[in-house]
C-alpha cells in the first residue's frame, strides 16, 4: 500500500535539498523501473546524494515523516529491487562515485557506492590490480554489495560476499556505522558486514565499500568449445572442476543463446551448446591447463575448439556473452524477459539443466539458458509479450517449477540476482517460516518504521 507523502514532508525535503529534490515525471520514471518485467512504479520524488551527510539527512527526514526510502544505483537489477511500491523517495547514489583510496600493499580499494564496476577497474589498472566481480551489467559497487552480486569470474574469485572487507552504512536511525576494520580477518563480535551484504537496502544505506582486489594475471587466453548436448557441456564443467584446473571463467550457452548472440553481435559461433573458457596464469602454466581442458572436453564429445589469446578477440567474445540478455530479447522484438536464476551443487547441475530444458520445450515463447556453470549457477530467460497475461502466467509457472527443482536438489532459488519482489515466495520455500520470521525480526529491530525499501524480500507482518 502506497504511503502518503505529506506537503509538510515535501517542504522539508525541498528546504534541505533545493534543486536536488526532483519531482519531474521523466526523472521519476527513470527511477521507477529496472531490468525486470514489472511495470513502472514511480517514486514521489528523487534526491541525488553527494555526500554521506546528504544520506544521513535524507534518512532522518524519511524517519521523521514516515516516508519510504529506496536506495538507487543504476537500476540494473532484475528482480524489482528498486521499485518504490509504497511510494516515497528514490535516493540516487550515482553521484557519490569517487575511488577514495587504493592500498596496493593490502590489496584493497575503498570506494563510494556510486562507483561503477568498469570505472573502478579503469582507475586502478595502472597499479597492476583489478576487481574481479563481473555480473555483466556495468553495475554500481554499492548495488553489487546490496544484492550480493556474482558473475562470470566467481569460479575463481568467488562473489561479493567474499570480496568485501568492510562497509560504512547509514542505519535507519541516522547513525553512520563501520561494520569491521580493514584487517584481513577478525573474530570480534557479530559479522555485521555479511549481514548488510545482500540486504537489498532493507537495513540501511551503504555509503562506503572496501573491496579486495587482485593482481592482473600475467597471461590470459580464452577458448570456446561446442558440444552436441547440454548434458555433455555441463558434465565437462563438472570434470574440469574435479581435476582442480586453474580456470578463470567457464560459461555455458545453450543453442538458443548462441543463435541469439550470433545475430546480435555478428558472430559465427557453432549453434549448439557451448562452453566459453578463460584461463589466467603464466604462459607456461596456461598451456598445460589448455591441454588438460581440451582432453576433458573431447572425452565429453566437445569439438570445434577455438582460441582467443589477443585482447581484442577475448573482449569480443566476452562482450557477446555479456550482451546475451539483450540478444535474447531480440529473439522477439518488443518482448520483456521473465528472467530467473538458480544455483545447485555442481554434482546436480546436469540433472537440473536437463530437466529444465525439457520443461522449457513446451513453452510457447522464445527462451534461452545460460550461466556461470563453474559454480552451479544458471539463468533462464523467457521472452514474453508484456501485454499477454497468459504468457506471463505460463512463464511464472515454469519459473516456480524451476525453483522447486533446484531446492529439491539442495540448491538455492537465486545464485546472484537476489530476492527483491519477484522471489519473495521462493525465499520462504527455501528457508521456511522460522528463518523468514528471524529475518523479519532483524529488520524490525533495525528499521521499526519499515522505511527502508519496504515490501522487498519478505512481508513486514507474518
């Protein structure tokens, strides 16, 4: 239910923020949509924060006037995270975009929340370091922390959860806290850093992030390999993991995805299930890894190996992979994607992918499967007519079956997208009512007025 923003509240925000308190429809529309299939939901106003003090002021005014507050990065989330379903203020953090410090000796970098993933790597490349978390979209670091993002490099470098050292957060009572020191390990009290990672803006506003960075690999090369079936490709991935190969990325595209990517990015990849590898290390070590991976792939019926050792060739392949979402949409121009992701133990991955593919075969809309199969995470995109309620219902029913299948295989309803609006019911299926009640009570302690991104992850009342 939308909350009323009183004229008194509007006047207070306007007095504090002047021209940065924006109520124009075009700006509100930009902040009322993400990459999900949900319709636009406009906030009452948008405020652009420049400093931590701005964030504290917004939080205090929202608390005083009982106004919902939705932190906003670039709007690249997929599950409706930033939609202001109860109205209120969309707090745009994109102009808090400074790299604050680089500590090359400690392999850490501290940034403001609006720093973009590509921007960060551009600014630190001269140090010989890079930030590896790569969800595809050029997301903000604050948004990636809020959704516990992952991506193509997770098989080697893990996720945001493992790569955040410390956070500064403005809590709903307007206090600025630091969740931990910058030491590489600590046993001092509750792990508050991990509590805020993945909290999706429901417990506070992240205003500073210290992340781990890594040496840029001495040598990088990529390879693609085609397979006759998806099971062959997935089984190959499992065996590669089991042999302990030092692989940087391993991505899966089904035949539909390859067809879409070829058309969208003007490539000529073989239109069959495909694995895209990237190897990091020394030139000698990589050659050994390549021979091992090639042997394992051939044992699983892999063929048509192609290598891409030049940066331009690699970038073209990975750009095409990152554009797979938009390529899939072009399979049906004018469509919206019902997009989901699940993650299962890698030993159960082939079964989950095969059963999902069989299920999708009966869906009367275009679809694709792709994913970061090196860590058991894959995505399904279903391109529906946004005006067709029947197609939406069929896609959501298939999504429900997919999640239930993953949970039955000891997996999760989401490997990286988060919960937002779309997966609230799935979170309950995965964790059960007792766990949801515990999460709800944590939220109620931090945010007793429920002003922080209300209506996301779980319901306020049981």
